[in-house]
């Protein structure tokens, strides 16, 4: 089952601040994870599921951290927040 | 982080010069600090879900803020260990767990960009329907690149 993606303003703003190549990588990764919404059920007491990935580019390691949540009623995977950190 | 000051003393001790850049004791200390830092983050990660509380739960938010601060302290301590280990690695020594700790710090610092209150504000955006489709975001990002 394919769910649509819904990005908050905050998530969109963080993505906008990334380098273009990393924006594409991040969107592709989020799209890939969202393809299995059954894995995006928060554990008891949690409000979201977290996913992270690492990419290397421009002489830096880029760490991207994403908060996600599947909403079965609207068949949407919500991208709640995105965090990014880069270091040599 | 326990051991940092001792490491700095041993590394700078003039009486130990001539033993090589990474004498056994200094390297052993770095290995143990590395292992301790990795054990620390494993412990904190078991509680990671608590960083992202549901809306309307003041007690959960307070816990999340304490945990966020704990992760911040851990990342600062771990960076101090990495800085010392990097010196040894630059001198040709191999410090066990160096790459693993570097990635653990990177991941943690990416996670820490999101505070518990920012997380709650983003959940509120979802609740208010203030969200954008993938197509809208892709279009917005393209405009950002070219505009």
C-alpha cells in the first residue's frame, strides 16, 4: 500500500537549507522509508518513529535525522521534523 | 568524561617524551574512554523515544528536556574523546571504535537539532493541517536552487 507524504513547514525549511544534492538524497530516502508505512507505527508512549541516514559529500559526513508518523486514516506518512549535522 | 584530564597529562608529560607518540598507557586509556562513551550512548538510546513526547503531556515534556540535556552532555564528552583519539590516529595508532563513535556523535548531533518543544510545535503543525505534499516540496526546493 502506498501512502502520500506530508511535510510540515519545519521539515520543509530544514530540507531547503541542505545542499541540492543532499536534498535529493533526503527526499529519496524519505520516499523509500515511507513505502513501508507498516513500519512507521510509533512504539507505545512515543509520538513518532525516527529514521536516520549518513551520506558523504563535499569532504563532509552528513547526518540526517527524520521524525515520521503514518496516519492510516488519511493514508499519509507525515514528515514531522528533520535534523541535519555535518562534520569532516 | 572520566580520563580526559589524565590523558592530557600523560600526552603532555615531558618525562614520557621519547616513548613514541602513542605510548601503551595513553592508547589504552583512549580505548577505554572510547568504550565508555559508546556504552553511554547505548544506554541513552534505549530511552530515545522519550525525546519525542506526545502533545499535551507536561510530565513527558519535562522528561524529554532532561534527556535532551543528557544527550547534549554526552555528545560534548564524546567529542572530547574523539579529539584525543584523532591525535593518536594521526600519529599512526589505531583506536578501537573510533569510526563508530564519530558516527554516533554525528547522528546524535543531528537528532539534537530538534528540541522537544520544536518537536511539539511540528506535531501541532500536522494537527492544524499545515503540511505540504512531496510534489510541493520538490517544486519549492527547485525554486530555491534556481530562484
